[in-house]
């Protein structure tokens, strides 16, 4: 298990990646602070504060971009800059790639949890069921990492893979109808409800808030099923590329 | 005008840029209109954010020149720095003006409610100048291309939110509303509002002049630094 000894350095690298910290931690915190000032005191028809919904959506939406670190490290270590060094290193490269995937997902999850803690401690937001929310953050982090690994292994050019991962993140945010209402069409309606990991996980958390555990498990399990489906795809593509 | 010609060519050289420069404005034409907010259809408010992104992506070409040392070679060539900068900015301005024309003309053909297309076009052009000058000033501070872009990206999101492009300024607390006035995005949102509510012509002129003033200030800031 020589790969285990590299895990420490992967984590150190993740923690020193200031640009990722800025984009996935500082930006959401700044945005949430601004939103909490703007939306303070406003409630929707059901009497819940608007800010609850915004905070939940933002915490989960930023997980869509969490896979970008996994992608850039895989590219740097196994396909580009350090490729030759890693080829002569006496360890299993597939396992190393897998350790990056795990570490990257865990890091993304931790950032999500940190944002949640910030909204609780500083902005005073009460999460109805924080354990369940954390579970969905974890699912989203793993899903995004897997998708990004598929992109980086499936596409020859890294910059194309990067653009694709942006399309994945921004696309699902747009499809969820957060920026403007989507047209009334069966395809858009599906992609704005059961075909969209973001709306699924938001829906799962909202369902728990009103005590509907059946619906919550149903929506969360769809995300889990997507992970279960994409994981073998990722294995096949990754093995083909790493050979 | 050799530099101008090659800058135009370079701007469209890579596929991502080509798609971004052509597809984003076209997508803006077809976004739906909201109920009461924003004043024009969604695409016409978000086109301001697109302009900011396009400006930084284009200005990065100049940054690449500086980082790779092309600017050093140019300094021994019989080209004045002023003409290098001028022709680059002209090329970017042409691209942005064309995009604005596409968005306004396309909306007019597609039957979007634009109220006063000419005033809208003028607003986009003056905002483009301001965005370009800001991008120029921004890249002159940075050394790494990625860092410059990603930092700027986060600032764009914040400025768009605080300037009143994403959410109506009326729901903001008093303090934030007053601070918003210093952001160029505020003046852009203000311009859209004034076009939609058929304010007198002088109001449009005032807003465009403010945006041009931003352009001038940032142009001066951004063009002072030449090399390294």
C-alpha cells in the first residue's frame, strides 16, 4: 500500500491550493453574506425565510464544481507534467488515481461543510436536518468528482475537459432555473426536476424539512444511482487511459 | 494595421473562444422575459455579465504577450507601444461592438420588446468600453493568467449581484443601495431601467457618459504599466 503514503501530500496540496479555496470557499461565503443582508426578513408564502432556500441551493451548487481539483491533479500527475516520474514510481497508478479521487471528493465535501458551518454560526441559519444535508453534500461531491474523472479520461485535450466540467456545473445550475425560468417543455421540465442532481438534492433536503422521508430517500437514491451507474463507466475509461 | 488584423485573428483562434464569442450573445437573444423584473428580457440584463467575461478573455491575449515576453521583442521592433495597445484595444472594441449589434439586431428581428434599440445599443457599447478598460487595468496587476481570470470571475459575480443586475436594487438595504453607485454594473442596470421606463433622452446620455468616464479612468490606470 505505497499509495497510502502519498495521500498526505495530496491533502497538503489540496489545502494549499489557494485558487480553489478562493473559488469554492471565499466566493460562496461572500455571496451568502451579501444574500443574507439583502434577503434578511423576507419570507415566502409558506412563511420560511427566502435565505434558507438560497443558502441550501448555493451550498449544493458549489459542489458541482468540486471535481475540478481532482481533474487538474490527475492531469498534472498522470497525463502531463509529472507523467514520466509517476510512471517509474513503484506504485499502482490506478490506485493512485483513485486516491486522488477520494481525497478530492473529501476536500470538496469539507468545503461544503465549512460553508454550512459558516451559515449556522455567523449568519444564524438553522438547518432542519444537518446530517441529511451533509449526506447530500457528500453525494454531490462524489458525483462531481466522478464526472470530472470521466471527462479528463475520455477527452484528449485537457482544456476541452476543463470546459466540459464547466458546462456540467453551469449547465445544471441553469437547468435548475436559478437564473431565469426555463421554457415549458418536457425535456426542460425533466432536467429541472428528476434529471438534475442539483434539484434532486435540494428537493431531498426540502422533503425532510416537511417530514416526507419517502420522497427524500427517493430523490437522494436517484443521485446515488447516478453515482452507481457512472462509477463503472469511470473505471473503464480510466483504465483505458492509464494503460 | 497589421497588429489589429492579427489580434482579430487570434481572438477567434481557439475553439473555446470562438464558441464563447459567437454563441453567448446569440443565446442572450432568446432568453425569456421575466414578470416585472428585469426591465428588459433576462438575456438583455445578463448580456452585461457576458460583456465583462468577454472583455477579460480578450484582454488576456495581451497578458499572454507580456508573460511570454513577446512584448519585449516588440519593444525592439519598429512599433510604438501606443500603437500596439491602441490596435489591440481597437480589435477588442470591434468584437464587442459587433456582439452588441448582434444582440440588439437579433432581438429586434426575433420580436423582443426592446423599447429603444438605439439607446440600448449605445448603452452596450459604452459598457463594453468600461469593461474593456477595467479588464486592461486588472491584467496589468497580475502575472499568472489563470489567477487573473479566476479572481476577476469571482469579482464579476459579486459586482453583478451588488450592482443590481441579478436582483432588483429596490429590495436591497439602504446602505448597500448607496454603495452600489460606485460599481459600473450599477450604471449598466440603471441604463436598462431608464430605457425600459422611457426616461428622457438626457438621462441616457448621463448614464452613458458615466460609463465612458469609468472607461477613461481605467484606461489611464491600465495603460501606464508597459512591461514586466
